[in-house]
C-alpha cells in the first residue's frame, strides 16, 4: 500500500502533463485550421492548398502522438485503483 501512493502521484502528474500537451497541440491545429478557413480565397487563388493541408496534417500528427501517449498511460492509472 505504501508503494502505491508515490506511484499514483507520479502517474497522475504524467497524465496531467500529457493532457496539457495534447490540448496545446489541439489549439495549435485549430489555429491553423481557423487561419486556413479565414483566408480560403487567397489560398485557392494562389493554389496553396497542398502546403496548407501539409501544415494541418503535421499539426494533427503531433496531436495524435500526445493522444496515443495518453491512451497508453490510462490503463496503468486504472490498474492502480482496482
């Protein structure tokens, strides 16, 4: 029982860190998407669709990396309370 408390505190801090990073990555992606939709006429006029799609996909990949880390850490936190 005594060993569980420090481990639980460590896991909770890791989960919080992952959640903060995931939300920051999501905010960055949403900023790029908002900018994309705000300037869609210019993007279409200059045929910059591919570059913008690449930017959005890159931001999504960063977000997915943090999401997968969160999904991997959740079972350990759940196991602690069983």
